[in-house]
C-alpha cells in the first residue's frame, strides 16, 4: 500500500479543486480544451486508483537499496500466513458419529462445500505473492517454507521433486494461489502439481511418468502446438 498512500493527499486536493470549479462555474478554454472536462478526467483516474487500491500489487521492486523493502514485504506475507493458521476449522470428528445418517450428512457437507478464495483460507493470494524474478533464491525459499508450514496446519501436503530448481518450485506453488481451493477439512490433501496434461506442465522435464503416456515426439509436438497457440 506504500504506493497508494502517497496518492491520498493529492486525491482529496483534486476532489476539492474540482468541486470549487464546478460551484463557481469557472470555465476556461486553452488550445480548444475545456479545463473542467480535463480536470474531471484526471479526477476520475485518481478516483479509480484510490478506490481500487487493494486490487493492485503493492510489493516493492527488487531494485530497492539492499532489497530491504522487499524483505520487509516478505516478512509481512509470512506473518499473514502464520495468522491464517487461526482459520483452520474444527475437526469434523467423523469417527464419533452415532449413526450412519449423521456420518453421511457430515460427509455430504464436506464433499459439496464450495471452493474458497486462497486469501480467505491462507491470508494471501496470487497477486500478493511477488513473481519469482523480483525475489532472491533465499526469499523464494522463505516463502515456500512458510506456505508449506501453513498448509500443514490445514492437513495439506506439497509433493516436490528434489531436483526442481528453487525458482520453478516457487513459480508453480505461486500458481496454485491463482484459483479458488477446494478444501476438505478432516481429510489429507496432497498437491503434486499434476493436472494430467504434460505438454503445458512447467515441471514436466522433472516428471518420472510423462513418457508412460507420451512418446518424446508426441510430447514435443503438443508443446509446439501449445506454444504457437499462445503466440497467436
């Protein structure tokens, strides 16, 4: 929010100036442009920026001196992840149900529960997590460890191949925060980053089973098709 806090005083000054001009009926034309109209356009821009400030990325750039600003931002994300542990719902205690009907009712509620926004569950979302190119390897590892720690409180495991580079690990883990998450409390969930479609998988080169369903030639052909489609 550092970026938008600096806009707040200007936003309110611009609002007052526009109101003063409108109330006085003062209109001046220069180069064929109406000042009051141009001012309204400028005000509209700042109004949208100010009102929607929470929808914009607020992480600092990597170019800050000694990367101190980014590190402070990382620490805030880690704290948000720690705080999210308080969101873990109570265990449904299925083993303590007194009848099959009660068990079935609880199971039905769990299985049909809607997916939830990642921010609601874990305190952060995709937009809040900086892209890997803005982070050092150490910072990416800090975030991976913090996410794994919070996930474990929700009985969610992460299955990474050891040989996957740290940058790629963070990238695919960050991608998981892009969509809502179907959380089934009372059950263990493992995220293995596999959706069954190898050609567009970012970690396919580190997968042991891709050639069980694809020949090298087929995989390369489909990868080229996907790449060409994205370039269109």
